[in-house]
């Protein structure tokens, strides 16, 4: 990560954290336990990659950060909701996340389910109430982000497919299909939303879509690599868990070395897509490289 | 229930069922198990009271039904999501709902959690993509309905407070506070949304709000009465469950007779509020009476 991206990431993190802090009810507002649980998971040292993508894609098309704040925050709320629900005993049954107790371990299952539900809907309220954007744009954002979160093409559908694939041998096409929904859809809509707020033209949005699709795939491949190659302490969650549960992963399918090569190829494809744009795209290229680097 | 309302309810039910059927992915679309679970709970003989309120409030202000369809469907999706999650083992732990297995009993817990999540977000996608309404109106609907579903003033917050109140003795103000969020908020936004689509003026919306608040309270009071006084077979869910779990209920607090009187009083207040409107409001009055009657 070069200095420019590192600075950009630090400033976008600081920015979105402030916005999130202002939007999530305080821990002393009733129901306090619910808001404490939401804050426990929301401010748990997440890397804020999705907000960073929103800000970077927006900046690429000339949008000021103040117009991107609520959309960046809304997408991070959806991401956090998905982590809380995925960690539940009935789902992936994880006790640790980012080095500390998961929401249902720290609080209880009912509170964790409701904290996820509350964050999910808070995302759409946040964007609908974004007075910095015109109604037409807000509606497009709500519709696109809802599709990326739901079914049949979004994150919730991907999690269902992932759970159903446990313990089965699946084809690579099916694996990509699962991951494009479970992880790719929200990463992808982050880039598209930023570009939309920057008033990107339709042909530009199509290019961003291609970039974003590769970025989403790259993210999942490197996430799988991290899970296999790192220790639990470094990762902050129970490492190797996906392999033990016979979950569908890229290294499980191809082996670690071939998966690393695949990641490098997908990263190049993301960068190549951006060459179609008549814009300064180094920030978006560097984000792809940063995601690749984290698995090395 | 007189003939007019009975016919209106039948026709609004038929209408919203068609809309829901066209919006929820078919059972053979992947992930099939997820869509089967959604359909299991969505088409389980629900009374569709919230859609009926949307249509009735809309008609009161002159809106054609085609402009109300998606909002009515979206609110019913949120209601169904809440039932699926409330029935989960970590929440109310119910095996029966409307006379048949709850979603997690018929399928499994993970699928039920995801079916609820999917319906929740589908509601907002449905309204955002409603091309019959202008963007300004759609955004107001998304924002209002999201607030009614979420926290700190909506349904999810109410469910959290309800769970926390189990086994404790609570004051009547607290009981009303829980129920106004858990049940009242979504009932209330149903009336307000219909009136908004009918382009009701701000002072008319304030009257609808008063009516809708009483309607929500009436709904919860009569729901509690039903739970105490009816047999499991008639009710289609495990009767008396709320009392056994020491849940906060009106009959548990006041006794059955005083609760009946309270219901009649709240119903009159709902009707009285409507007198402020210079509109034909008999449909809305009859809905309040229908809700009162069901507990007799």
C-alpha cells in the first residue's frame, strides 16, 4: 500500500466512523442492550473496506465526500449485520470475530438476531434520509443496495447457498456463483454506488461494474487464502474454520499456490477494466492491489 | 363485520396476494430452499390486516389500488419477516403459527433467519422499484417504513424490549411503550403510508396518525385477549404461551374483563379521531371495529 492509499484509507475510515457514530443510537438510548450490541459489532476494528471503495469510486467521478458519507455508512451497516447473523450458532457458529467475542457470545442470541435486523433496516433509512442527494438518486441507491443485500442475486442468497454447499464437493462455477453473491455483490455495489453519486455516465457505470465484479471475487479469494495461511491470533477469528467445516473455498478446491496465482490474475483484470475509463483511476487500482497484498 | 368491509377485505387480500406472488422469487429459483421457506411463511393464511389498512387509508384519500399495491406488499413482507424471526428458538421459540409448523421447524434455523433477512430487505427493494409513484414519495415511504421497522422507535426495538420484560413485573406505561413499538409502529405506518400515497395534507396525516396509533394499540390488546381466551386449535398457535412465559400482556396486568373494556374504549377513540377528517371514513372505522370484534 503506498502512502496515498494509506492516507486515503485512514481518512475515509475516520470519516465513516464519525458518520456511523452519529447515526447509530447511543448506548444509553432504550433499548440499551440492543444499541450496545449494535455498537459492539459496529465499532470492533473493522477494516471499512466497503466505505473506502464508496469514497474512492465517488472521488474518481468527482463527488465530494459529504455526498458519499451516508451511502458509505449504510453499506457498512449491511456488512456488519451480515457478520452478526453469519456468526450465529445456527449459521457459522463463531465465537471470535476481529479478536473479540462475537455479538451473540458477548450478549445473547436473541439480541444478536435483533441487532442484525436493526442494522439492516437502518442502512435503508440512512440512505432514504440523505438530504444531500436528490430523491431520484436516493431511490436508485436503495434499490441497487437492496438487490445486493437480498435474494436471489445478493448476499443473503449467497449465505444460503454457502451453507447448503457445506460438506459437498462443488464445481468451480458453483463456488464462484456462491461467492459473487455472498461477498461480491456488496463489494460491487459499493463501487457502483460511489460512481452513481459522482454522476458517472451509463457506459462508465458498466466499466465500474466490471472492475467491481473482479474486486468482489478478489476479495473472496484472498479472504479464503487468509483463512488457510494465517494463525488465529493474527486473523482475529478462528483460523482454518472454513476448511474444518468442509466449506467451499478456493484453496480447498485449487490448493494454495494456484489460488495465489488466480488472485494475482483477477487483480490484473480489475486494473485492466479501469483502463477503459477516461479518469484518474490510480486510487481504485491501488485498492485492488491492497486487497491482493493482504494475503501475501 | 358488515358486508362492505368483508368484501373490501376479501378483495384487498386477493390483490396483495397476487402482488406478493409476483414479487417473491418462485420456489424453483435458486436458492430454492430459501425461496420455499419464504413462501411457506408468506402464504400461510395470514389475515393481511396491514395491507387492508394501506388500501383502506389510500382509498379514503382517493388513491387507486394500483398505486398502493407495492407498499401494501412491502409492509406485509416486513410483518412476515418479524413473525419468522420472533418464532425462532432464541426468541419466542414457537413451533406453530397459523395452524402449521413455523419456518424454522419446517426448514431449519439458518434458513429461517435468512428467509426473514431476505423478506426484510425485499420490502424496501419493492417500494424503491415502485414505478407507479414519484421518487419523492417512494423515498418518504422507505424512510417512514424503515423507521417503523427498526430502532429506537420501531418493531425490532419493541421485540427487544418485550424479551427483556419477560418474567419482570412492569408498569402499564412500559407495557404500552413496548407494544407501540412492537406492533403499533407497523400498523400505524400502514395507515399513514396509504394516506401519503393518497396525497393527504399534513394536517390530515396528523389525524391519520392519531387514528393509526389507537389502531395499533387496539390490535395488541385484542391479540393479548385472543391469546388468553382462545384454544390452541382455533388460534393456530400455542395458546396461553405469553402468559406461561410471563410475558408482558394487558390481560396479565388488568385481568380479562378490564382489558375488554379498555379495547372498546381505544376503538371508540380511533373512531372519534376520524371525525376530524372531511372524508368518507366508514371503511377505516369498520377496520377498528373488526379488530375489536375478533376478541369477542
